[in-house]
C-alpha cells in the first residue's frame, strides 16, 4: 500500500485526486488551509474506503517554515510517504501597472515559492530515504504569457523550470519527478470564466493525472490531446493574437 501526500486537497483537483487515489488503495496525507473541508473529505472517504489511512492537516504553503514541519508530521503518522503532489495554487488574474501588484505577489508566493517550499521539504525526506516521487501541477498557462494572467503564467512556468532543474540535480537517484500541464479542468479556480475550451470534468482530470503519476511520466499535458498540440502552437502565436486572448 503506497502513501500519497497532496497539497491543496480541500477543493477541485486536489480533492478529486484524494478520492481517485483512495479508490486505488493509497493512504492519504491531505493539506490545505481549510481544515474543516479536509475533515469532511476524510470522513466521506473513510465511509467509502474504510481500510484507507487518512491524515489531514491545515497548512498555508506561504507559511514557509511550517511546510517542512507539516510534511514531517505526516511522515511520522504514516511511517513513510511515497509520492508528494505539489498542487496548492490560486488563480487571481491581475492587470499590470494598475495597482494590482498585491495579487501578483500573492500568486507568486503561493504557486511558486509555496511550491518550492513543499518540493524542498519533500526532497530532503526523499534524499534521506533514497527514493520517492515528486509531482508538480503546473498548467498550460506555463507555455505562454497571457494578458491579465501574467503572474499566474510566470508562476506556472517557474514551477515547471524548477522541476526540470530538480530532475537534472537528482539524475541517477531513485527519485522521480513529474511535471503536469493541465488544460481547463472544471473547478472553482476557473468556473467563473466565460470561455473554457476543451473543458473536462474534475473526476476525469484526476483519473488522467493518477494514471500519468503511476506511469511515472516525466511531463505531460492533461489531457495529453489536444493540449500537447495547442501547447506548441500557443508558443508561436503572434502577439497581436495573444493580446486578444483573455486569461
Ligand atoms: N482547474 C484547472 O483548469 C487548472 C488548470 C491548470 C492548472 N491548475 C492548477 O491545479 C491546482 C489546483 O487548482 P484547482 O483548479 O483545483 O483550484 P481550486 O479548486 O481553487 O483548489 C485550489 C486548492 O489550493 C489550495 N490553496 C490555495 N492557496 C493555498 C495556500 N496558500 N496554502 C495551501 N493551500 C492553498 C486550496 O485550499 P484552501 O483554500 O483550503 O487553502 C484548494 O484546495 C492549482 O495549482 C492550479 O493552478 C488548475
């Protein structure tokens, strides 16, 4: 029985992944800021899958010094952790130069620095243990800077590059690194947007993500098609066209 730790498990993709991994007979370590949501998820999963061990803990990933403490507590409770899914994130959207710097700062602090804090703590443990698997949830937004999503795109590109560096740094070790680039998955992060091309349900997204993780894929869009093609096209779209896309 494997143990998986998921950040941002109180909603959307992280919550759906919790059910998906429980279905696959994994023990769970779930974190997010909203502990009451995590408690509900724990209760519900326990009803469906009584043999699963589920630990929950409140964690704000921007409380950087708390991140290794919470991760180490989970390791003590579950004895070991095999996979860490770095999923917690926000998507605020902001205009540059219009007094919205705070939104940009919060986005980078959560999606990039919070993710790096999580990866650093997970890496310390996996290095000591001699094996492990780190999974980062980036986004197709990492492929091109979009207007009104500048900090979000930068945070997701930063996370992808950081994980690429991690893979090279850990080359030759038994530590796998997976970076995933989801397209639109139906969650509270984006359900207010008027256009969500190629939208998939969160259950389908979680099922694809679990399959990719179990295959230890290095990197993939989610779903692979059509975002693998769109991801390449979007990199070469002329700026006048990109300027009309609302992020
Ligand atoms: N949905 C999509 O189409 C899509 C596409 C590409 C990438 N993604 C990425 O997938 C990840 C999950 O997003 P989602 O769509 O599932 O959104 P969501 O439903 O809003 O869930 C976001 C999760 O992150 C947690 N979170 C936010 N800020 C946090 C913080 N400071 N500390 C700890 N946890 C925090 C939230 O929990 P609390 O509020 O309880 O803390 C929540 O559980 C994000 O990284 C997002 O960028 C999503």
